[in-house]
């Protein structure tokens, strides 16, 4: 099985993006079950890349059904150190127009009871999550968007809602009053788990609509979103390819040591079954 340095999570179709030489599909069974789909491994800009369709090919899985732990663990098992996550979002500010890309640096959680940690079962860890996006990776992706001619904005807050229904007008206006920038349904859990797995993570939030608050967009329809999704897809391919090509060889961030001071449980009390289950993630701290 091939290894990969960079992981890409996004919608169906990017595994056939221009310049991506897809060489192998891999099914990975994890301690938390199966990921959303097979990982597509190949070369992009001369670098080994793994792609995963977040909702499965054909968009079969709703946000609440996603096995986030399996998706991130699968990336880790392939050797991925950086993840670029592409996500369709609604805009909560006039300045973020449909077809713009926003690279948020914060998240706000409005999901209900989703599992967003690898830990438990006798092992407790508390990662630092004040700054959930890798600053080095964010800068690379933002630079790639500018180089690709895409209208991108760096910084802002991604509000992660449960879904699958879109917001009510009252909810949308409350989120706007809180100063949120964009709204989506998937990326917070990915970011938390990537941090626990010591993988650098960045979200590329691709704006498809103004949610329902905008007087000119009083209701969000799937047809409108799909139309903008299709228009965003070409730009997403450009940004990803440019970002991969510009990716530095080493990491200068703290993501790779996120667990160094996060594990609270006394090592001698950790159940052996839990230790084995998490060995890929915690192994270097238990030698």
C-alpha cells in the first residue's frame, strides 16, 4: 500500500482533478469502523496525496452519519501529516460572496452529541484547541488561492451546525449577531480529530449561498447550492494543486506534538486494549 504526505477531504470528483495521477484505491478498516469511502492514492505536483470523498461517492452520507474518527484515523494510517479539507458553506456576512473561498481560523460548535475525540475507554487527553487551524497550512492554502486567481479571504469563524436541514431565519440572524462568518455541517469534528492525531488541518470553505438571512436569498435551495458547487469545483482543483506544489517539506507548527502535554491519565492505569487501539496515535508517548 502506498503512503501519502498530504490528505484531501472533499466532495466527489476531485480524485480525477487535472494533474492528479490516481494510482491506487485503498479500503481501510479502522478501530472505529469504515471511513466514508476508499482512499484514492496518487501523485499531485510530484507529491504523494490521499483523497477521501467525505460523503462517499455519489454523496450517500449525511453530515450526522459521517464516521469522522474513521476518516481521520485512515489518513493517519496512510502517513498523512497535513489535511486540506474542502467544504461547501453558507455565508453569514455580505462580504463573503457566493463563489468566494474563506479560510477560517476559528470554529463554533452547534452540533448535538457528535463524537469528536479518539479518547475515552480509560484514557483521557485534553488537546489545546484555542487555535484549531494550522497557521502554516492556512498560509500555504491562502497563498495558493491568490496564485490561482480565486477570491479568497483568510480568517473568520466557521459555525458548525447539525443539519441536515438548513437554518431557520431566526437561527441565521442569531449567528450573524454573534459575528460568525460562514456556516457548514462537517468541519469542526474533522479539525478536533486531526489535532488529536497530530495532523495539520485547514478548511477551505467554499461559499455557495447567503444562507437565508439575505433579503435577496430568502431561502436556500439544493439546486442553487449544486449550481455553485459545480462552479466552485474547478477553482477547488486549482487551489489544491497549487497548494500541494507549494507545500514546504517540513512542518514548523506545533500540530505534530499536540499530545505532548495533553494526556492526563497515569500511564500505568491505561487499559491495554485502549493502548493498542490508539497505538497509531499515542504510541510515541508510551515508549
